[in-house]
């Protein structure tokens, strides 16, 4: 009798090793992963906080030395430390230095040195640089290198040399930021303005003319020789009928620096007789002058306070139309006749130069004051 064949046996699939490990160590793995995520998030948060703290600290530093606007105002993007420090007081720099950490203190000392250099306080500048060297001898500001921050002039081509295909500069000087600034201080101590560029002394016998603009105030100019025709004509108009020619003439144009014209000089103009009219639509800047004289080279430069006359065509000049240079305008030398300098009342001229303009003219920094600023009196001082 034959045996009955056995039925097919059904077995159980062998567990995957990873599943076994997962089942056995699930809670441990979850805990480890959670810890790693928490650590990663914590590190990210800590790094962010540290970076935010550092950013805030250096933003405050930039603000304290006047550089903050260079990051947000494109017109001031090229502004250097010297320009930024013009509106910063020593006291505020000293206070900021006292509160600064060791990472910032060398730079505050540098800012103080630069401010002192601008003020020609050579000893104070030296003290600030010495504080950097003694307190931070290995700092990047003290480390000697040919890569120290410095300006380099363009090389002048040799005679008969072919044109250069690219800009070439003189070799960099070896030194450090501190040593190069110390050289500036040494040069500053010994520098004297060449006689040709120095504002001339007011002659003791100079004739002085005082212009008064109502409640705004007055300024006085001293007339120089060298432009005798202009001088004589101006004095004639001042003396005739107690200066009737000048009375009620209004300032018709002012120029001043703006964010888009940082280097535009402040200057004030007056002299058009039509500006006496209360109806401004009748003012004209094209009316011919009745007081035209030949152009004269007085040899004087447009230093701050220079009084010059408006040029006319065909080598002529208007002796009754005056520009007052509140700021230096050396670039105009030779194009106008300088007849003298303001010896009193520059603050009044600055106030006039700051008079309100229309919105469009405010942006340009050029235009006619909104409010009339009129001459109320003019006289020769004895």
C-alpha cells in the first residue's frame, strides 16, 4: 500500500534585518534624530542671533562715525571717512570709544585720528595712532605691508613713449594704515599754502561797502584794486541818490550743494533791476545792463567770500550784477572779474543761500528763493 504524499508546507518569511533593528531600537533612533534636529535648529538660531548681534553692533559703529548713509543713499556711496566725519563731534567719538569692545576700539581710535587730522590737531591725531600701536600691536591697522590702504597716483608716461593700453599706477608704499596716516600728519604740520593760492590780505585802506537785506541781516565787502573800472562804477551806483539803484533789488538766484550735487558751491546772485517789481512774472535775467564795462583781470581768485561780476558778451562785464561765492569756486577764476571779498556777514550770506526753493529747484540746488530777499540799504563805510 503506497503512502499519501504530504501536503505543501507553508512557512513564515524571515524578517528584514533593518526591520528587526527598527523594531528593537525605534525609540532610541527617534530620540537621536530628534536630538540632532534640535541641535541643528539650536545652532542655526544661535548663529543667527550672533550674526544679528554683530550686524547691529557694527551698524551702530558705522552710524557713530557718520558712515551709515553710505549704505542706503546711492548719492553718498562713494563718500569717504573724512567726509563722513565732518559732522561728527570729538565728544561723541570719545563716548563711543569708551563703550566699545576690543574689536571696535582700534577703529574708533583711527576715526579720532582722522577727525583730529581734519581739524589740524596734530598732537591729538598722534595720540590716537599711538593708542592703536600700543594697545593692538598685531592689529591689521598696524601690520606693515605693501597692501596697506592707500591712494596711488597714475604713472606719468615717459616722453615719446607709446600710449599705455591700460592704466598704470605708481608703486604702493610699504607701511601700515597707521604709519601712512602718521606721514599725513607730518606733511600737514609742515604744509604752507603757496603764496599764489593764499587768500590776499585785506588792504588797510580798502573801501568797504555794506549791503543790508532787511531783517535777514547785512554783509560788508572790501573792494580791491586791479579792476578799477568795476570799482568806480560800483561806487558810483552806491553813492548816487543814497544807493537808490540798489534798493529793493532782490536775490534772484542761489546755488548750493545737494545730495545729487555734493560738490556744487553755495553762491548768491543779485543785481537785476526788474527784480524790484512785486510781480515776479516781470522779472527777467535777459535784460541788458546799463552799467557794462570792459572785462578786467584783477588777479584775484574765487575764495570763499569772493565778490565777482557777471560776464557779458564781447569781452564785457556787468558792474552792477554781483555773484557772492559763499564757498570756494576756484574753477571760475578767469571767467568772472573778482572785485573784492566779504569781510563781515558770511553767516548772513549762508542764511540767504539756504533760503527755500521750489520742490524741483530744491533737488537741483539752483533757483530763485520762494520768498523775496530784498536790499533795503547800501552804504560806503567810512
